[in-house]
């Protein structure tokens, strides 16, 4: 029985580490095989969009750009395999410079692929007058990762890439 429990612990460890790489405390990462992109979930603290952008840059990475349906699925798989799947995460898209025209703030490139949640983006105005301009990702009721616009001051976990 003792040997069985030790083997089960070893197999559990191997399974977990085959799905994720621990980059640093409070981070989980996974490579997307078809585009050689590594997403790093930052789950140590929730921050606003601008802090997320800067934190990724300070680490030599960038806030994630989701360019294809496959990348969206890979990112969704990474998040859904964690205990953080009920949270919202920042990716680098925004329309801060030109409302309605989204760009990836990490690269300055236009957002061509989108996966908006139904009815999004809304550009809702908060009671303080702030407008939703930054893209967050979240799971819909059917378990698929979709996008929404959010107040850039909202506090979320975030996704870097390298």
C-alpha cells in the first residue's frame, strides 16, 4: 500500500508538470505547439491593464496577443486546467487610441482575429466617466474562452507571452 501511494504521488507530479511549467511562484505556463508561443498566467495578484502591460515588459515578455482561433483555444485550455478558470484575465488588446479600432498594445498591430462574447464590445461608461477600452478574456457559460471590453482600471490576473 505504501509503494502504491508513493507511485500515485509520482504519477500525479508527472501529470501536473507535463501540462504546466512553473515559471516563478504565482505563474503557470504552457507552450502552444503550432505557433511556438508560450503563455504565462500571472496569478500572483490582480492588477489593472497598464500594470499588466508594464509587468510583462519588465520581465522581457509582453502582454499576450491572441492572433488565431488556435491560440485562443490554447489559452483557454491553459486557464481551464487551473483553479483560476472563474477569473478574468487581461490580454493586450485595446481601443484606447481610437475607439472602435482595436490594436495589440504589446506590438501596435491591429487586432484582426476576435472572439467577442455575444453583445461585446459595449464601451460601457462607468459612473466616474471611464469607458471600457481594454480586452479581458473570460469563459462563457458553455466553457469557451471569449473576450469582452472592460474598464482598464479593473483588477484582473493577466497573461504574458514570450
